């Protein structure tokens, strides 16, 4: 089993050497709808380590899919180069393609073939392939082997699209927004599937997402991309701790509390309050360990109630907001 720690230990100073995926100075220029051109990918450089789940996080139009397509050899960069397992995505495309798995959007499958037939067909494109039934079994779709993609639920179709990327038993799997449009339960099931592909089957996974939680939960490292540029790259914990953002302590009280008193609690930087049936207070603090006990002490002395207390640590969402100046989804 590969853990994040092992991956970190595995990392060498020479990042691009021995990388599962290497992206160097990639620029992709497209015609602009208003005339002229623009850079959809604007000088990206990063590498993915073997055994890693690597998340590319960014808003709509950030250049995530374009970057994946360039790495997969589906389109060429305007300049720069990419490689997978040392094989150049353009010059050694044929050899590279036997080593990678590419998830297609479920809607783009032939609608007249069954799941089993589709997997057999895809498998026939490769010198070595995994038996269709084994793949379907892996994602709990064996009983649907005679079904058409159009007869699957959203979550099932998405699981199928992932397993279809595994027909050639690839070393590196690319998933472009694997859980978009799924409900939270189906999303969690898919996370388990992706973890299994990584931990259990030992495959390197590169995925794009615009769900913060997904990037945080699944990825060993996350690249934040905005306007085709790399804004940050680190482990989720590293990204969060690099951010000098405070925790927030939120509680409510049946009656109003003097905010100037709350301001004096240890660690507290700012106090916000809102009235929503009860009076809710949000203390931003760099030290919840000191703030919370002091808050209860103050409550017993000044005789106010502290209800529904929660402490929120900064999240990737805060990192994103801090770096790009906006929320991922407005
Ligand atoms: N073939 C194309 N011709 C012109 N512009 C394109 C083309 N493909 C993508 N673009 C533009 O390039 C930019 C990056 O698109 P891309 O699909 O890579 O974004 P993305 O990060 O995958 O977004 P999303 O989260 O919506 O999938 C967008 O502004 C898009 O409109
Ligand atoms: Mg995309």
C-alpha cells in the first residue's frame, strides 16, 4: 500500500526525473472568440510522482481538461512538452498509450453496445487487456453486463467510465472530473473506487476536480490552477498550513453578549455576530485551544449560555480564496 508519507519520501530533488507525469513549460494558445488568441494553458510546469493521487483543482475554464488532453497526447501543446513514465506524449504516443488509462465522459460511448461488449471492444485495441467481467465485477456492475450505458444510473455510468479506463491495466490513470453531477453518496462511493485503484492496484491517478472536498480527501498533492497557470502545489495539509488563516469558533447564545468582552479572549482577532433566531458569534482565532476554555470561563462568570459550539479549521476553500481572491464556485 502506498501512503502519502511514502510518496513524500520517494520524492527526489530532481522532480522531473523518474516522474510518472512530467509537464514542462506547457503553453496552449487558442483563438479567442472575440478575435486574437489567448493562452488556455499559460506556462504550466509540474510533475506527478509514481504512486500518487494528484489532483488538479481549478474553476471552469482554468485549463484543466486542456492540460490533461495534452498529457494524454490527444492534442499537442503550442509549446512545451509533457511525458508519462518518461515517454513523450507526442513523439512516443503509441508506446505511451499502452501505459495510460483515459476516462471518457459516459455520454460519449456507443449507445448500441452492452457494457461487456464495450469493454471487450476497448480491450481489443491493446496488446494486453483485462477481461471485461473482471472489470465489471470490480465496480459492482457484473449484473449489468448486458445493459447499455443509457440504462445506468449516474453513479453507475461514472463507475463504468472509470473502469473503462482500466481495460489495458494502465500504470497511470487520468480522470477528468470523475464525480461531477453525482450526489454526495455516489461521490463517496467513487472516492473509494479511486482509492482502490491507487492503494490496491498501485496505479498513479491524475484527476481534475472543482470540488474542494474531493481534492482534499483524495489527493496526496493538489495543484491549484487558475487561468492556465499554476497557483500553488502541495499536499492539502501543506497548502492549508501555509495559509496564515485563523480558525473560527462559532457558537450561539439565547441573549446578546457584549462583543467587546469576546474581543479580549486569548487568541481572538475579530468577532462577528449575526442574529438568526439566536445570537450567533464567530470568533476568528489563531489559538482555539486557548480561546475555547477562556470562553466557557467568561460564560460562567458573566452568566451567558454557549450553545452549539463548533470550531472550524481552515480548508482548501480558504486556500483557494486566499490565492485567487475568489471562491471556486461563486
Ligand atoms: N478547442 C478549443 N478552442 C478554443 N478554446 C478552447 C478550446 N478548448 C477549450 N477552450 C477554452 O480554453 C479554456 C480552458 O478550457 P478547459 O476545457 O481546459 O477548462 P477546464 O479547466 O477543463 O474547465 P471545466 O472545469 O469547465 O471543465 C476555456 O476558456 C475554454 O473555453
Ligand atoms: Mg474540463
